[in-house]
C-alpha cells in the first residue's frame, strides 16, 4: 500500500503562479481567467487525491485491501485534459480578438 500512497502523492498538481502572472501581463490581464480555472482545477484534483490517500490509510488501519482504490489511482488524468482544452480555447480567443 505504501507504493499506492507514493503514486498518489506524485500525482498532486501545483499551480505556477509566477508563470501565470507573467502571462497576465503579456495578455493585458485576460490570462487571469485561465489562471483562476487552472488553480481551481488543481485544487479539486488535489482534494480528490487526498480523499483517495485517506481511504488507503483507513483501509490499512482496518487491515483491508481495497481494489476500488487501486483502480481510482489510474484515473488521474481527467482534470488535465479539461485544463488543456481551456487553455487552448483562451489562446484561440486572444488570437481572434487581436486579429479584429
């Protein structure tokens, strides 16, 4: 089970606030929308990881092996795809607005 905890801990995401601040200045503040969306998405992702880690620890304390928890570890990329799509949409919007 310690391997599962290690895998989950490595799936946590952090927001690079310095990069988003620079992008905000470069886009005249429009990037703040993406920054907020990414931060919220990362926070939700990390909360889900923390819940999974808690279930593993509770299972270890109770002496149980939970196959559901093992399967849920593999579901780590669902938020990543949403963030990528949001970033692409905002970039397309910026390019469209600047071309007008």
